[in-house]
C-alpha cells in the first residue's frame, strides 16, 4: 500500500488525510502541537480555527457558497463537521469552534488508516518525508520557521502578508439596554432576528471610537519586514486611518437598521456574531486588530453597549506565508523542483478557511486517483473549485492570495441584468461541475468520493 505523509493538522491537512484514508491509503499525519504552538494557536485539537468562527456565506449566489456546495458533493469532512457544529449566523455558516475542532480530531483519531504523530517536521529532509511515496505540506500559513526555510530553498523564497483577528467577548457582559438583536444584513431573507447583536452609535459616539482607533498603540512589526495586509483582513485601525467615514461604509455600515431606542437609523453600527452553540461568546465582526491588548480594552469599550464588556480573547496579528504558486507549483499543486511534494491549503496562495480546505480535498482526490492508476481532470473554470485552482496557475507580476469569487471565473457569454449575474454564474457553475463529475465518473460512497468502478482508466 502507498504511504503518504501529510504535514500539518489544520483544515487542509485533515481534509486531505481523511480523504486519502477513506480511499484505502495509509497516511501519517504530523502535527507539531502540543510540543510547539504557532503565535495564533492555543488548542491541542486539530483543525483549530484561529481567526473568525465563520466559514462565510452559504448562499449559492456567492463564490464561497458555491465552493462549499461542491465540497459537500465531494465528501468533505470539514463541511460535514461544520454542519454538525453550526451556530446561528443567518446566511453564513458559522460554527462552535471548540466543538468543530474536537469533532474533526475525533474523526481523524478513529480512522484506522491514519497514524497521527505529534511532532514537528522541521524540513523536507526529515527521514519520515523521505520514506513516503508522496508528501503533502499542509502546514498552513503559520508554518514554523524551520519548515518555511526548507520550502524557501525549493521555491526561491516565500511571500507573506499580515493577518489580524478580532476580539471575542462574553455575551452576558454586553449591555442589552443599548444593544439589540437583528439579522446580519438589512435583507432578512434566510436570517433569524436573533443571530447577531447590534451596538448602535450616533455621530458623536462614532467619532469618539474612530479617533481612539486612530490614536491607539499597535503591536510593532519586526524591523526587517514590510507590513503587507490581505485586504479582506485589514486591521480596523488601518481602515479608520483611511478617512473619517471609511468605517461607516465598511464594517460599521448602519444602512437598513433602526435603533429601537430612537426609531431612527444610527450613524454607525457594530455587529457581534455568536461564537458557540449556547451564545455565551460573541465575535466583534470586522474588528480584527493589531492594537496592544490594553488599548483594545480601552477603545472597544467606548462602543455603546460594550462599556463593561469582558474579553474572552483579544485580537492579534500574525504573519501568513504563501508561495508564488503559478511559478513554483504544477497543476497538481506539486513543487516543480520536487514533484513528489505537494502543497495544500493557504500556503498555496488561497485565502480563507473554505478555500484552504478545498485545496486539501483536491490534493487528496488527486493522489487517491493516482494510486488507482487514474488521471483526474481539473474541474472546469466555470466551477468554484476549478476557478480557485485556476487562480493558482495564472501567472501574475505580483501574485497574491485570493478568496473564491465569481471574478475568477470566465465572463458570462450572454448579456445578463446586473441583479441576475450572480445567480447566472452560480447556475452555470452548478451545471459545469455536475458535467465534470459525470465525465470523471465521480460518485460519493458514504463519506468518500471516488470514481465509478465501471470507468476505465485514462
């Protein structure tokens, strides 16, 4: 039996290892915790979510919603676990992060074909790596310095950006005489009224928070690193510095909501999303930050309703590494300099929990097919998975990570009204993905995806 080594027990690593194991392959999964933790990790469990607890929109008329549906149809462990540990979040798929990582840890531990080894792999010259027929590096964007250096030797250097995470607060410490419950967006379709807490601000209160953000102390960047941020995770204080009204048109956008105390639309609005099944903890949506902890307590308590709030986790910033995928990876996400070594997850150059998981699932499918002597064609570019993989092959002067979105797909050939374009992209993607699965003979047996047995190898 082929022996495959997977390095990293995050979302991509667990997804890849699980798919390989369910396909009958022997897998050794290496995870450095608890002997060594990255700056952002704290739990010994696998598949720990370190930023938001949201896997974003479940709506098929969004790129990430379409990608999630495709992953469900390919037997994704992470999608299954997310549904089982889901917490109220309107149209978004959010999870109880502790239950989520515990469930995945249990599923990995129960899989007979997976051997979980709790030790750090410091480089691709490790004897365990050399003994494997294939290696999947899914160490994530927070790979250790030693492993990162080993990859750099093969790729000509890593790229990086800084990622910030938002604070989590105790729900009971929010002043509900000021805060009120509501949906995530003004359009209530698919949302329940109590999924989010809202903290409304008048103009004076907003300016007080804005000015405090602009003058607060931040965690310094290391001297030798230029600070680069992924736009989707821009620190709240950096957004505030762009202009007085920037937050009002961004994460603090109040349009569509009324303050129950006044019956009028507030000047700005801070939203809190539940973190767990019993709604005892809430995440400050859009408030990812690199402020020092004492400043976080001071500034965020200026928000009406949060004056006495208790912090369960402060926000923080960490350095995320990724490779120049179009230059250093082939179509199978293998290193051109070492084809037996595949990369999976965010380190490939995708951004987001779902996108990282999708890369792990795809590499697992590819390697499982290879061991059966079959070639698996790339998903069509009209599909969410195909478009995401296409981004990793598209050469760019300055390659940057990307979420799944319709802009990665080919333009629609026909003229479609603006309000109907998203639905049309989704409809086309669903049709293309279904045709690809049929052509490849892909069927779902229980919890693992494989080819039909009557499909001849190419």
